[in-house]
C-alpha cells in the first residue's frame, strides 16, 4: 500500500499549510518574459501551480540565502538580530533539492553560518518530480508522479510523516516505478577537476571574453553560487540607527576582487576562469562535490548564450589529449 495524493487535492493541502508556515511554490505566469514563464513566489490561492516546472529563472536559493539578507539592525546601543520564520518550499525538483542540500553543506563548513543555519532549520522541503526519491539527499516530503496528476508520497522526516498523514493523502495499492537519472559523463569524469585546474593558460578563456559581458547573471541564477558582499545602511536623519546586509554578488563582476591597492582579477578572462575553477576544482576539493547540479539556468538565461558544458568538454578533451602524449 502507498499513500497517494491527487493534484486536485494539493491546493487544499497548500491552504492548510499556509496557515502555519510561510509557503513558497513554483507558479506559471500568464506571459513569458526575460524573468521566465515560471517563478517561485509566496503562495496565493489564485496562483497557477507549476509543480513539475521546466525551469525557473531564480532558484529556491532565494528563500535560504536572500538576495538582500538583513543580518542585524541597531538602534543606538541595542543590536537586534533578525529572526527567521518557519517556511515550506513546496515543489522542488530533484535538481533543486540537490542544490539546497549542497548549499547547506557549504554554509556549515568549515564554520557554520548561523544566519543560514537558522533559516534552514526552520525550512520544510517538499520535492515534486517524476523521478524516484533519492536515497542520499535530505527531504521532508517527496511526491513522485506515478500517473497523470497522481503522486506517491514519501516522508523523509517526522514532520514529513505528519504532513502525509493529513486527510488529503489516501492509501492505495499501487506500484511505484523506480526511475533514476544517469550522471552526465563529463561532470562525473574523474579528470574534470584536474583538467580545469591545469587550464589557466588555455586560449578558451580569452575567446570567451569576446562574448561574455561579465554581468554576473550566471551567478545570480545559479542555485549554488553564493558570492556576497556586505553593506551598512545608515539612517542619516538619525545616525544611531541602521542595518547590516548581506547582498548577492558575483566573482564575474569587475570590482569583486578589488581592494584599495589593486584589483586581483581585473581582466575578464581571469574572472571567467575563476568561476569555473571555484565550481569544478575548489568545491570538489573542499566539499567533495561540484558547484553545479546541471540545471542549465546559466545557459538559458545568459545574454551571450555561453554554454558551460561546451566549455568544460573543450577543456577536458584538450587535457586528455595532452596527458596521452
């Protein structure tokens, strides 16, 4: 027997969950635009849910690492730390679920980021996908589509069990198909990290400067990019009040590595290389996984249409040719 839920029951479930949590869902907009036809937003009853969304321009990263995160406020000598509210991210694809897990590991090692941890600890993850639930990725509830508008439910936590015990889920004797994805050969290639590490002088980085704008959009849409800067916002009418904010940034921006005396990566080709180095060399070395889940947002929303997969294949193939000699 399996607990299933029909898509016609999901809106009622969401209404109930929204009474207890801030609830974020993927929805379909009326018209497609540069910001994408599918977006994540706080749930409203009038929303057109897109539970099996093809791609959203912004990832659910925003709900764990906000683009503008107020770290604390001060008023005279009193410091007020901002507090997170309980929230549910409902409708994560398996790819975005993996990204959330990896981002959490980044912010707990080598030093735990307390702001991120508080928000993550208060977050419930509900994934919805056609693929089978993962064995090595944390979730609270996983809904696998097993038929048109029919979802088998799996609980990954005590809270998840509580959710799928609600009246919207029914016991049925159904077979749940085992469907898994195969890793792309180039991302799982054991030589990839070494190939990128040894490619600093490869001509491809200079070639990319002819098309790359250095705008940082690839970083902003990536669910695993986490470059940031901090800023103080002071009330000049009352300079005893203000806030400290953590804001999204990108290592591709010209001033990101600039300090008073110099700019460590002023040339665009060096910033492009650094983006690849961090994702495919430094992160595997420090955390044991790439800073990429192959969601393709950086390809779809890049104004120059740079395809990181083609770049990696070029670097990897050239490395293999050199090392065979």
